[in-house]
């Protein structure tokens, strides 16, 4: 019985990602070159091959292992790369966004330091020429 629950969770996750990506189940089946009923059968009877699941992950642009995570709350598929390892955790997604903000702030600070270095160099040149 636990296997059936896992299969349904997998199908539900696929459906959730399809909805978020604005794809249909029919689109996915077509991409896999199988019918919707064949895809249903494979998901419901635990006969989906790993290479098919890999094709699904590539088409949806999410990591293969992400189907086995708990949730993807807070993940923005439009802004994050598909290979992001944290897509199923809202807390980890929050940290990813904070890290991105910190990196941007570092870039701004580096630019300010470069500007100040140029100013110092220019002032040193003026002092040297004035001697």
C-alpha cells in the first residue's frame, strides 16, 4: 500500500509542476511519445522507467531527484535555474533568495571599491606629478 501512495505522490507532483509551468498532461505524454493512458498506467502501476522519469525531469527542467522531495513551495520556476537543488523546500528557497541578494550586494560593494581605487590612483598621480 505504501508503494501506491508514493506513486500517487509522484503523479501529483508531476501534475503540480505541469500546472506551474503551464504545460498539460497531454503535452507531457506527447513529448514522451506515449499516450496519456500509457503514462497513467505506468504511474499507477509503478512501471515508469527511470529513463522516462528522467525525460520528464528534463522537459519540466527540474532535477530528477526533486520528484522525491516533500514540496516545492516558494520556488519560482521563472527565476531559478532548473538544476537548483532546493526546489522542494520553502526554507531552502528563502535562503537561496537571501544568498542571491547578498551576492548582488557584494557586487555593488566591489564596484564601489574599484571606483575608490581609481580615485586613489588618480590622486596619487596628481601628488607625484606635483613634486
